[in-house]
C-alpha cells in the first residue's frame, strides 16, 4: 500500500511540473511577456520554467535536513502540499494585460515556491526503498516512477483535451487556468493517503540510537563530496532528455515545423505512457543486477540515439516524431528504474535524504533547467536541430564518465 500511495503522490508532483511545462510551451510567453518579440516571449517563458529548477536545490537542502532529522514522511508530505498550493496559485494569477509587469513577477515568485517545494519530493521515493525488502526494492521503487509517467499523462491529456475542445482565444482567456486549479484536488487526495505512509524503519532506528546528523549537508560535503559531485554529473542527462522531449519539442515542432499542438502532445504521451507501462517489467529484469551497469546502459544508449532522434523529429511526420520520442524514453528506462535505489545504496542512513535529494535536484538543475533554454538558443536556423543532438550526446557522455568512477554497491544492505 505504501508503494501505491507514493505512486499517487509522486503522480501529483509530476502533474504539477508537467502542467507548467505544457503551458510554458503554449501560453506563458504571450500571457505574461507580450511586450517582447516572439523569440523573446519563448525565451522568457522557458526562463521562468528554469527558475523552478534553480530553486529546487535550495528546497532540497531544507527538506533533506527535515528528512534526515525529523523524518522522511514529514518532509515528503510538506513538500507535496506546498507544491500543489503553488501550482493552484499560478492558475489564479492575473496576466500582463491586467496588471502589467507585476504579473511576470508574481509568476516568478510562485514558480520559485513551486520549485523549492518540489526539491523535497524525493523523500517519497526514499520511504519506499527503505520500507521495501532488500531482494525486491528495485521492483517496489518502479511503481512510484510509474506514477511520474501517469502524472505527465494526466497533465498533458487534460491540456490536449482542453485545446481540442476550446478555441485558441478562449484557451488564452481562461481555459489555461483549469489544469492548474485541478492541482488542489490532487493535493487533497494525496493528504488523505498519508496514513498509508509509515515512517522509514531506518530513520526510526536512528532516532532510537541517537544517530541523527545535526547538520547532514555539512557531513555530506565533508565525507561524501566526491560521490556527491559524481552522482550529479552521472544523472544530469536524464532530466535533460525529459525536458527536451516534453517541453522544448512542443515549442520547436509547433513553431518551426507547423505541426498542430494536439499531434505533438499525443506523440509525447504515447512515448511517456509506453515507458510507464514498461517500468515494472524492466524492474523485474534488473532487480538483482548491477545497478551502476544498468545506468551505464541507459547513458550509452542516449549517447547514440541523440542524432537519430533529432533527425526523425525534424522530418515533420507524426510517426517519425513518435518514434524519436519513444526511442528517447526507452533510453531512459534503465536509469528511471535503477537510479533511485543506487543513490540510496551510496549513502548511509544518517545523511541519506540529503545525499539523495540534493544530488537529484542538482542533476535536475543542470540537466532539466538549462536544456530547454540551450535548445532554443541552438535552433535558430531552419535545418535539423543537430546542435541539440550534440548537447544531448555531450551530457550523456558526461554521465558515462561519472558512472564509470562511482562504486558498484548493488544489493547491499541499506539499513
């Protein structure tokens, strides 16, 4: 029941992020930055998207301290509730035409709050791993990751439905707010599930023994600094690919290739849905294997897929575009299944929340925040976006180098 509850609550976090990502590509620029040129609107919209990722490491420091000192459960529930409230608040904001320059400032503030709160959601995954039997923790951890795919599908399915039912004018006037408002209902559902989330037995044991770290961030950087920096570099390619597929591609294909929004969203949804459906099966296959080597397979696959992906997408045909997205999501499958458990195994319980959440969020900052911005800057020409392919190959290669230097700690006792 814990895995199911965590799956639903991580679905909520993914929904919040995905709704804003979709609106970034569709309406955030014209609604909040109309004084800029079309290119400036796009750049500013992706800039506000990036600020959430910039704030995530700050939130990770706060919520990881709570997770290591006051409990994983408290840190997770608090971050989930604040994230949902910030998302709902974005749907209530006035636009530039109503209040002028105050609108983008309020948007930026709520995006920062949303990003900071999202920095602690990794404690939900930590709860699942630490409550799971050692022989099957990879399998159990795959269920919350499937929830992330479901959150993306829910967000983009709602957005796609609304764009098809309502005209462009109505959508920009008020319909764009509806997906943000629905986040409030999801937060209520998530809080109702909190009774199915017991505290981590490792943390309970730490409290009994008096073994909690008073300053876990300081201890992490003093005793595990090399591991921390290597894990950040190792897993930056995963959020980079995710944001290229789910955010930048929507803006690029609709703006440069003149393909309608619903078609692009449908192609991405098929790819993400397939990945979510395959996660538990892949977890069963790799459950007792070397998790470091599994992650290496994913980074190597993405290194070689980056150029075919961009060429297929640029072809402008929905089938080719879908294949390009599916290939990218398949490359991420091994990492999505193995990375969380591998990171948990790398850090001892007294600093585990700190090691997991901060390294994960710095990876998201380097890969997720900057990728759409970099991709926009690399695609000013009319030809295939090969500059984006070079970028994805480079960040995947960085992952290979860092993973090669990390230890193989698979299937060790984590308590």
